[in-house]
């Protein structure tokens, strides 16, 4: 039994979640007064950011931080455990959400959006919970919180396009979480525990074949969540349907949670089974890296094309999971951070482009450079960042991943390095083609003239520009990021500090 | 008893996946429910089946004497049932709305988000 009350300072671990959930409830209560709800949501997210900055600094100084609910000792009570990666990603998620909320004010138009803020706060709660939880079943619950909030956001407004997209998104994601639950049941049956730190401790002694099978089901479930190549069908079918701000939020948060869960379950929880699955991971990483940007080249709908670029980024994270050296894991973590910022920004810019041209298909766009040079610069910088051109943020994780794959030596390392480079070139081709079609060529006959810069969209421009500025600044001064990686990545490869933080250190019973 | 339940779980999952492979949205939905119940039954089976005492610890003791049933799988399944039911009801309403506005319950004819006969991408640049 836990007899002592948790120290006041440790509450910073669950405070972001409590704030988000309370904020969502308040937003529902106050829904008649839209302005009040907006101010309240912005304040709640600002408070969440403040908590997470404190949490990040604390974890950076003192190592992983853990808190267990309801008097039960760790393997039985539900633990929340923040390592440096989880704390960093949840901070990034909150910052992205804040900027998207600001953007949405300029972009919402006259559509119906009752309960938008409540659902965004619930989505943020689900994402933060998934990053900070230390218990696999709890992770499942946060996945479902995230899923139900994203359902609501996806159909907000109820246009036929959105309903069609939601059917595909809903069925495939619900199936993925069912597979996750299936793997959980088997894991509980064979290990008798679902606490992550406890699994790290007892998994090496367990039946290798059973663990391998469970890891394969987890790979299937999280692969579906993360839109890894053969399982990516739902993403380009759904991400272009809701308003741009909501697409941006999904792109920044949802697949990243899936791929982080994959990183954690493969590299940290079941490393022996990961070794068994390594050829599969290498093949998946290469297929995702190569095929996704080809999809982007062949696509003419702007936001669907960006969706394919997003899937390519998931492939880059998979490279880090396939090569779990210090460089590989750091590269995967930094890539997730980079993709959270860049993909959100890219969708936000796409929203501004769609608003200016009144079209969603690049075939109907053109000549936007004349109407808005700043918009073209924002888009171009983001394309370079996504492709990984130095000195932008996207370059650093790709450098780490290339180092990891070349340092590994074997045939798989060489293949992955090749796939990473080809992916960068293809992404550059796809992105610059989009740029040329939207901005550079003359407008096609009969296209409506672009209208840029009504007062209402300035918050949209401001939020997008701020995000791009953040990406450029993080690329120019990456030292702080590298210091966080140097402290955080070893904890993933050797989870002894994590296990100690939960209070489960010592021999296996 | 475990073996019988294991076979039953297999049957549930086979039926669920068979229904999910269908094109009709309602059949897919039923498939998801059957699959989800198969998973719940699996957790129930994996959590050690026993006819021993109920998991109630007498007052004054820190742990029970002798074998008792495992209460945790029931908590897990209860959570999963509630979540699964919420998802099911949402998807049911969604399927109905989609049927109303798209006039289709066949996934082959639901192509608003992904048009089938879209022209080729432009060849310039």
C-alpha cells in the first residue's frame, strides 16, 4: 500500500491531463458563450504548456518521474511515468494545439462548430495521456479518448465528404485499437502484468515465441495507427475532409502517437522480439519511405498530397525503430518532434492556400505567387524542411538516421540509408511540383482570382508564420534538442532508470 | 475449460473478420462488434479461469488465504465493453448519416473522399 501523499511537485505529471479534461467539461458547460469558451481553452492550454515545461525541466534534471494512482503499489496501481521523450512530445503537442486554435479563429468561416473547443481539449488529453502513461491498458484507454474526440472533429459540420471520410477513418482505427486490445490480453495472459516498467523487467524471461507473436500483433495495431505503408489507406482517404485546422491538428498529433507507441513497445518493452521482427521492420520502413512520396507526386488534391508526405515521414521514424542504436533512437525521436511541427504547419499553409484560391485541387490553382509572396515563401520553406534540406529542422533527424544506418554496417543499414536519400529526393520533387503548380505557373483559364489578406485571416497567417519560425529557429540552433536527446535516448535503450523511477528496481521475483 | 473458450475466441474472431471483409457497412459494423467481443473473451480466458473463492480479502488481512478468482480481467473487460459500446453507437449513427447523405451503404459506392475517375495529374513541370 502507498501510505504517503504524493509530493506537491509531482502533481505536475498528471496536471496537464486533469486540466485538459476539466477544460473540456467546462467548454461543454459554457458552450452558449463562444468567446468565453475560446478564452478559457487558450488559458487551459497555456497552463498545460507551463506544467509541461516544468515537467520537462524536472525530468531533464532528475530522470524519469513516476506517480501511481490510488494507494496500490506500482505493478497493480496505474502508473503515469514521464521519460524525457514523452515529456518533450507532450509539450510539443500542447504548443501545436495552441497555435492551431489561434489559426482556427481566422479560418473557421461561418461553419457550425459547437463543441469544437471541447473536442480539441479532449483530443489533447488523449494525446498527452498516451505520451505520459506508464501502463499499457491505460495507453489503450487514452487511444480511445483520442479516437472518439477525433471522430467528433472529423464529422464537425457534417458535409458528405466528411461523412465518407469518417466511415473509413472510424472503421480502420477502431479495428486497430481492437488489435491492440487483443495483444494486451495475450500479454497479460503470459506475463501477468500490464505496467510498462514491470513488462521491461519480466519480458526477457518469458516465452520467446509468445512474445514474438504479441510483438507482431502490436506492430500491426500501431502500424495501422501510424499509417505505415500497407496499412495507410485510411489516412489519405480522411485527412483532407475536415477543415484545414482540424487536418493540421490530426497530422501533428495522431499518427505521431501511433509511431511513438510503436517505438516504445518495440525498442523499450520487447527488444528481444523486435530483433526477431527486424527484417519486417526494415521492409516496412523502406516501402513506406519509397512509396509514400510517389503517391504525393501522383496526387492533385493539395491536402491529400500532403497526407502522402506525412506517411513518408512515418517511414523515417521506422528506420530508427529498425536500427535501435543510440543514433537511430535519437533520430526517430527528433523526427517525431520535427514532423509534429512541420506537418501541422504544412496543413495550415494548405488551408491558407485553399482559402485564397477557393479550390482544393492543384489543377485549379496557379499564379498565387503574384497574389501573395509571403505565402509562397512559407510553403517553400516547409517543403525544404520536410525533405530535410540543411539547415532546417528536418535535416538533423535525417542526419542521425543516416549515421545510424551507415554505422550499422550490414546490408539492411545500406538499404535503409539508400531509401532515406531517395525519399528525400522524391519528397523534394513532389513538394516543388506542388509549389510550381500552385504558385509559379500562370493561373489556369477560368480560375477565380486569388484573394488574400482579409482581416479575419491574419490570426491564421500569424499562427502559421510563428510555427514556421519555430521550425527555422530549431534548425539553426539545434543544440538544446541534441542535449535533450543525449539524455533521453539512453533511457530508451537501457530502461533501468525508468524501472527505478516506478519503484520496481531489484531482481525478478 | 480454457481450451473450449480458446476455440470460441477463435470462432468469434473468424466470424468478425469474415464480416469485416464484406462491403456492406452494417455487416462491417457487426463484424467489429463480434471481433471486439472475441477480444473481451480472450482477456477473460487469459486472466486465469478458476472456480475458487471470490476475490474478497477478509478484514484485517493484507492478502487472501488460498486461491481466489482474478478480479483484474473483469475490470479490464468492463472498461473495454464500455468503450467498445460507445464506439459502436457512434459508428452506427455515422453509418446511418452516411446512408442518408451519400445514399450508399456499400463501400464500393462511397467514393466522395476518393474519386475513382479523377483525371491524371498535370504533366507540366
